[in-house]
C-alpha cells in the first residue's frame, strides 16, 4: 500500500517507537495520523490528531474505532514489559502482559477490520519481538505474550486477505527506547527500525526482521532447541 495519502492510526504514540511511527508517517505524506495513547496529553507531535486509547479496554477501543472510521493503516505499537517470569512472577502482571501485547492488538484488529474493508483493504502492522521465538529468564511473561502475538499476526493475515488487508509483523531485538532502559545490550536506533517497518508495509511484506538479533533467531528456529538454551541442558 502507499503510505502517502493514507490515514494511519498508531497506538502508544506518546513515546518511543510509537512517536517515531507518527512522525515518519507524516514525513512520508500520510494524509492524517491518529496518534493515540492512554495519556493523550503527553502526545506532542505537530500535525497529528490525538485520541485517548487504552488497548486493553474494549469500550476505549470501540470509541476510537467510532472516531477514526477513515483509517487505512493500523499500527499496533502499544506494549508493556513487566519483567516477570512465569512460575514465581506476579500473576496479575503476567495477565497485564497478555492483555496488552496479545489481546490489545486483537481488540484493535477486530474493531478496525470493518473500516479497513470499507476503505479499500489497507494494512495492519503488528510490533513483535525476537522473544516471540525464544525465552529470557527474567522476561518470560513478555516472551510468552509476544509469541502469542506472532501467531495472532499470522492468523489474522489469513483471515483478512479476503478483504484486501495486508498484515505485516515487525520483529525486533533490542531497540533504544524506555522499555529497554537498564539492559546492557546493543540496541538499534528506533528511527531506523521504524523506517524498515514502513518500507515493509508499503511492500506488503509478511514479516520485517529489523536487526541482526531477529535475523539470527529466525534462522536458528530449525536447529536443536538446546543450542538456544545451553543453561537448561541437564548435566551429564
């Protein structure tokens, strides 16, 4: 699809990747950009239309879908990382991960699919993670939710192709945003990641692997899983 002339909606647009998405959409000639956030007063991007939106609240999602019936590009960027493990982690926080990172995009796609169909099909972009394909001790709740979101992306692609809607998954490793603060790892520039993602949307790509981490992990999926988790191999 052509981003120039499109009407886009970005979730979680008040900071990080979402802010970059909103800015670059305008730079690429989007006719309108809905910049949404749970705290819309923090959105400070000139030229966008600001909407309040909590992707975990069905009533909030429905209100946004009613207000933005002209959307042709839906960018599911909003997410959370509570840094919880599964066995001993806080169960409410684990549920929050799933509500935000899986049910959030699902809520949005279900609400906006009719508008996308009416407006010619358009496109959906889901922000995924290299942890969709592996696990990380200390963030297993996030990995589980993103694995579900990856499967969701592949599933809704099949369900929406009949109405002409393309669905792209953006897979990233570590990006230099607030969510990754405190992690001493190499991080990608969010502007570069967003640029690659929007190129993928325009090409109607199924998946965009935005950095070396995501490329290497995708390639490793066909190998013996013990290679990914040497610390879990029982001692002889």
